[in-house]
């Protein structure tokens, strides 16, 4: 039970977490992944190598410590964690492993003079509280997905029925359930968990659903990443009629009902969740601005599809910005998406809903520009591919 003394100790460790949190979480992951191989499939090794996963966890632990008295102040962070856990099938039995390794990391990184028995006791109580919150919320979500029409719990066998080359880097994969039954309709913007076995090792990844869910099949569109174990396997080896295991759709970066003008902004493969949002929004009367940024025309996926929609739907305006332009395809702007350019392409009235996704630096720039241009922060929505981070 987390008591007042525990909370005071947790808050007193905040300065240590601000200065050394990443070293602590890096040690934590190294220890856990070496000693508990059963949890390795739950973590993308590329995110470990880049440091993104330890940084994200360090930020999460810091935010938890800062707001230990008012967890509601964590805002959407808890919902993001819960949904990503559900998409990867994090289960109650995984939490004790994380807890043991986290407490050991605190002891070993901070040392006995700082990590006193009282500090370890406080963090054990704090972790126990957090684990209880997450396990309870995740179980509710597991149950909801199992009981929904077309829903299921755990893994379900799907067959690849079609694959399409969308650009020089992106391939779409269409999956239908082996049992032939209906599938859970995902919300526009959600992602799905994929379980694969590559060279004898289990791998799990989340991929955004790149088309509006129809209750019969799912589509993901995957960019080939340099050194990406799973993306390269999908591109090079996953052929039609192959069976894979999928976990139910999850994610809280979803299109919300509104009659305000809608702006969808994407960079690179960040276009994928905005495609389902665009399909859904076109079923309403709201004005839509679709803005996509790519390195060049060769890697710009789904352009023809969006162009065709714009021709058929007067409510839709689309704008493209390329880093470089070889003249092979028309483009609205060349270079980075500047604040001045964004101001030109946004609706004149700033009371709009904006959803944006792409590389972290891209999203940070978009967020700053939207704030400067007067878009209400509560109407500006974003999501991360991979570990959540701060847009600073």
C-alpha cells in the first residue's frame, strides 16, 4: 500500500530521475532482457539500440514520480501505455518481472547510499500501485475486445490474401481470418499487433491499420526500415497464403466525431493511420485538408488514391510537400513544411481538429507551428510510432 511517507520519498527522487533516469532505465532493460528471455519478443530491439525505449521509460517513470499525488495529471500517457500493452498482449505475469528488475536497477545504479531500504520500499509500493492500475485497465480492454462483435482475445490466425507495392519503400498487406468469421471493426487511427517467428525467434510489432475497417479484413502498410528485422521479413518473405497471428486492434489516437474542419498532416509512413481517418471523414460533410510530406515522389505512397478522392469529394483539399523534387510528379511545395506554408494550407479560421503523425522531429515542428498559428492545443492530436516520447 502506497502511503504518505512513500509518496514523499518518491517525490524526493525526482531530481535524481531528471538527471539519471535514462542511465537507470538503460541498465534496467539490459538486465531484464538478458535474464528473462520470455519478455524479449515484447520489445523492439531497434528501439533498444537507438535508446528510444529507455528514454521513453525514463520519461514515463519521471512523470509518474512527479504526479504521484495526482495521477489524473498524467493525461493521455496512461491510455497510450494501456493500448500499446494490449496490442502486444502484455499480461499480468509480466509485471512481477518488470518490478524485480526495476528495483534492482534502482539499487545498482543509484547505490546503497541513495537507494536506501526506505527508498526501495517506497518504489516497490509505487510500482505495485501502478501495476495494479495497468493490469486492471488492460483486463477491462481485453474483455471488451473479446466480447465485441467480431472480437477475440489473444492471438488469432489470419491469412495474407493480398500484397501491394505502394511506393519504393512501402508495401500493403491484406489479412483475412482463417476461421472465416467476422473481425472486430477498428476505430480509424488504431493499430494491430502482429506475431511472427523469424529464424526461430518470436517477434511482435504494432502496425497502423491503413484502411477503414470493414469487419472482414485488415490492411497494414509497412515501410522497409534499414536493418529492420520484421519490416524486411514482411517485404522479402511474407507471401500470399501465409498464415500469421494477429492481436485485436488497439490505440487511442482515433478520429473523434466532430463537425469542425479536419486537418490530417503526415510525414513519410506516418500517412498510414490518416488514410483510415480520411475514409471515415469523407462519410461526413466536414471540410478536410490532407497534407502529406515525403522525401520525393518515389517514396510517396497512396498519392493516386488520395488524388482520386479529391476529384470526387469537393470537401477534400490535398497538399503535398517533397524534400527534394526530380520533376517526375507535380508537387505543391519543395523543402520542409514551414510554418508559413502550413498557415497558407490551413483553414483561415483556426477552430479546427488536427491530427498529425510522422518522425519525431517533424511532429515537434508541426506542434510548434500549430501553437503559433492559434490552433487550440486540445484540438491538436498526435501519436508515436514506437515508444512514446516528449515533443520538445
